[in-house]
C-alpha cells in the first residue's frame, strides 16, 4: 500500500510518498532508486523547446559508483519517453551539467550545494538522497525510514524551474480531448509478466492505469495513475497489446492490474 504523509520545510509543503519495503541491501536499494529515477523522468514535463523532437532525455549522476551506474543503465536500456530515447551520463565536470534533464546527486558527490546553485532556475530536475537536500534547493529526495524506501519532493522548487511534476500515486490523469469515458468490450487480453526483480524483492500490489483506446480498438496510450514503478512498467507493456471492440470514437478506460495477490 502507498501512504502519503505531510510535513513542512519552512513555509513549503512537502509530500512524503512511501514505496514498497525492501531488504537493506545495496543491490536492492540501487534497483529501487534506478526504477524511481526512470519513473521521475516519466512524471516530469519540461517547458516547450527544452526537449526538441527526437532528442535524448539525459539522466545524469554525480558521485555514483560503477555498480549503481550499471544498474541504472540496465533499468532504462532501450526505453523511450514521449519519443525521447533515454541516456545515462556520469558527471565528471561542471560543464557536463548543461546537457542534463535529470540530475541525481548522490551523497558521495562533492560540493552538492554549489552544484545546485549552478543550475539557478534552469529547467533541470534535481534529485538527491540527503536529509537536508530539499532545504538546500533540491527538488526530489530519497530517504529511508523504518526499512522502507520513500521519496519527498518540494513542489515550489520544481515550479520555479518551470517544470511540471505529476505524481503517479493519486496524481493528475490527463487524456486527449477526443477521449470519452465509457466502457469498451475487451477482445484480446495479454497478461503481464511478474518482473523477476519485483518477485525477488517481494513487491506486490496493484497498478492503476488510464488507457486511451483508438476507435479501431487498438491501444493508443497508457498512463500510470498509481502503483510501484517495478510493476507499472510490466503492466503498461502488456496493456499496450490489448485489443478492444471497435467503436465510433476514441475512449478512455480505467484499468486495475494486481500483482502477487
């Protein structure tokens, strides 16, 4: 179950969003954080012109070791977000920052506060893993509490960077203006594969999806409304192959898929 907690940093409301609990092993932590970095990229909308058509969406990491970089590359390998192929870069100098869209500042990174200051109001999503990261100007922060992985985010800092961040858990659900909310008859259903990583970590739960179905019955778009990223990807991949009964126009369907129950 995903829980939402509130606390205030100064005058800024910050949300804490709980993820699934996991064993205290570096490999599992790297898996979860890599999955969430991919999810954060999907949940972020950049200003017009920031990502030209067909350009790469770059996730950069400062202070990462080889083990984490290998896990992150494996997690996003071959993935595309809104026609933007994903790319991972390990930061070696401040000059590399200009080409990044998401920057993960590990706790081992040097001069984190100075690095945050270099971005100013640039439209770059800044992610960290230190308890005071948001107070220092960061946007999203990983924390560990009572053997659970969580993240917190500062909506005011994100807005100042002209970014729009939509939480998957209880977040906004946007659909095309042509879509209508009505039930369609499902002709062909492809069952999702329970991800092996999720199985080993004992990640269970439900994924909520909003699906835009074309008039001919093929799936046009799948948007995650709620659910763990490790499960949401498998659910999305399966639903993209579903086939509905043709109708006169596009429709919007709301789907719930359970894993591990």
